């Protein structure tokens, strides 16, 4: 484990052990909101960094899913707000020229899906609104060439479709070719399990599929 040179508290972290990444992903997936801030604080103290640096390092090594992906897919609005609050606090950008919230929000997993794709697919309009307000790019295409509007259309999430077409920049219609991804469906790592391989029955799970991502989260 290494932290970049600099002051005692750094906004950058080189790596995070997979077990700790799994813990954060499970907290986001299972909506364990009371556990999130204390755990991020403990890791920040452990590695001499900031909570937002911990979150930037919390990406699954196999799927490239982030805590934001899981919270967005399952409709955990309060947890989404808590995650994003660590990027809008003064400590998050005290030694950076630009805030890192936008790349965090727009991070794509192995199938090219962003948190916005998954929130749109599962019809979580409140989360869609928050993500757009904080800088989500609705024009990003996943690996199958679909944007968030198209995924919402295919899932018959009409309220989400109408809001995105009205509010998202440059959106006149959903983009997608309607074809299956060439390499077939990709099952998400850890589905139905927590970060330690145990069965999970977290409340609020949604089913859906976006560009090969099987979601029973």
C-alpha cells in the first residue's frame, strides 16, 4: 500500500486492497448507509488520505463497477447523495485544480455502462436527476452503442425517458442500434453475494440488463 508524497493527508491513493473495495461495494449495494461514512473515515485515517480518494480507488478489479453503479442500480438515493458529498466538500478539492466528481460519476464499467445507464434502466428518476445535476453525461454510449435514454426506452421507463429528453444536454432521442452485444451477456461479479462471497438479500434489489450486464443486485 502506497500513498503519494505530500502532506499528511493526501487526495490521492495508489491502491486499495480488494477486500476493502468489496466492503465498500457491498455497503453501496445493500444500502448500509449508516456504515458508509464511518468506514470511509477509518480507511482515510488508515492510509492518510481523504474519503473521496478512497472512493476513487473503490472499483471492482473484474467488472470495473463502482459504489455509484451499485447504489444507482438499486435506487439508493440517500446513499448516492452521501457518496457524492465527499466530492463536493472543501477537503475533496483542497489541493486539486479541478474537482474529480465528474469522472467519478461518468466512470464506465467493463460493459461501458455508467451509473446513469443503470439508474435509467431501472427507472430511478430521482437518482437520474441527481447524477445529471452533478455532471453525468447522458450522451455516453456503452459497449453496445446505447445511451442512457435508449436503455430507459427499452425498459419502458417512460418517466425517465421524458425527463432525460427534456433536461439532458444534446438529447433529442435515445441512441442505440437494438442489436445484442457480440460477446453476449456478461454476468456481474458478485451477483447475489456480498464482497466476501456470502449470499446477500439486501432490500431494494432491482432486476434489469444493460448491454450485457445481468443485474439482480
